[in-house]
C-alpha cells in the first residue's frame, strides 16, 4: 500500500508505535498484543512494514483499561465497554478519594495539569496530598482556557508528546499567562538543544512515561521548596559557652571534596570556613592558658567563634540534606 509524503508525515506525527505506547500506559508489549488479539480493545492501524500504529484516542482507551485492571477489574469483563462506561466505572471506584477539604486547600499549593494522557492518569488516581491539590485537570490548552476559573496557580504541569525548539516560546507563553510560579513539563521526545533552552528558564522536565506517584513526588518536593524556610534558631547569648560540634574534622574534610549535584561549591566553602573557625577556637583555648592577663578576652572570642561555627554547621547540614550527600560516621 503506497503512502503519499503528506499522509505519511501526518501519520508519523499523530501515531505511536507499540513500544512507545507500552511506556506511556505501563502496559507490557505482550499484554497489548494479547488484549488486541483476544478482546479487540483497540484496533491500531498498520505502517508499510506492518508495524502497529496507535492513535492518541487508542492510548486514552488503553489508559482507562489499565487503571481499571489495576483496581481489580478483569480485562474480559470491561473490554467491550465504551470509554464513557469505562469512565463511569472508574468514577464509581474512585468516588470520595479525590475530595479535599476547602480549609486544607487554603494551606496547600494549587496545581493545574494539562495533557491528554496525563489528564486521564490523574483524574482517576488518589490525588489527596498534604502539600498540594489539583484545582484543575484539563485535556488540552483550549480546555484549560475555556474552563479554568481558578485563582492564582502555584504550579503548572504540562504534557506534550514532542517538544521542539520552536515550541518553547508557546510553552513560555502558556506558563506566563497562567500566572503559575513553577512549571513541570512532561515530554515524549525532545532533542538536547531544546532541553538546554528549557533549562535556561529553570523549568523542571521529565520524559514520559512518568507514573502518577513519581509526578506527585516531584510536585510535593517543589511545593515544599516553595514554602518559606524556617529561621535557624540560635542562642542569642553569643558570649556564653559555645555549642558542641556537629561534624568531626574527618567529616568536614570529606565534605570539602564532595561533588555538588547543583553545580555549586557550597559544601566545600562551608566546610573550609568551619575548619578555620575550629582552628581559631583551639587557638583561643590555648591563649587562655598562655596569656593569663587576657584570658577572659580569649575565652569570649572562643565562645563567640563557637557560636559562629555552630550557625555555619547548621547551614552545612541544610546543604547536605538538600543534595543528599552521605556523610560517613
């Protein structure tokens, strides 16, 4: 069967091979073939080489079926149902799981999600979380603009099958017009130059497939990072005895050479400063015994240096925690 260049281009941009569909839906390739052969759940078209080519509506239907199977339904009992009936069953199975108290919403990050497959995955998952809530889940940008009546959006999640360099400006426009302060982008395929372009905007992006649990973990982390950091409590009496050390010299040496996942040298700089302060504390202690006349002054200097060291140790702990650096005991 011959294909014109125009038709072939259209097919390639709107259809997906079985391997890609498997990754998007989390349905094994063998299972997809069995479901098609035994139950005709979808009927993909074929390429010139007889490869299965699935449309977006096929992926949506398969996602519905997978969600119901995961909830305990037998594929044989639901294979002949239409999408509306499948959605009704999911709605019944998930009834009550998506309810969030208004009082809780006021304390959480407001998240909006836009995407064809993503909207189906999120609509029927348990989205109750102590850090965020979904105020809107939309299939596409048009639906978002038509139906979105929410107040300020804290985080926008967008899904695209492909993202090219010339798509970035439109993504930026949607993000800017939404008023969101953070963006998560889920993509099927993207080249390195486009990734570099997106990175300059500090966008967070992941390649599909991404499970709803993985996505919610990323949203949760961003929501937590958005919250104001609690001030470090310090002893206001900096003239009093200095706090105990948090890190040993060996640990500080280790941290001073640790690689940083965020491409900065904070662990190295902080460790070096703390080592210097520890040395000055030891120096002040020696001066107390060596110079009796100025003993009180050196004791005061040692105590104040110890408080400064303690504050920087807390700062170093924040960096160690944020970057998941393992400190040997």
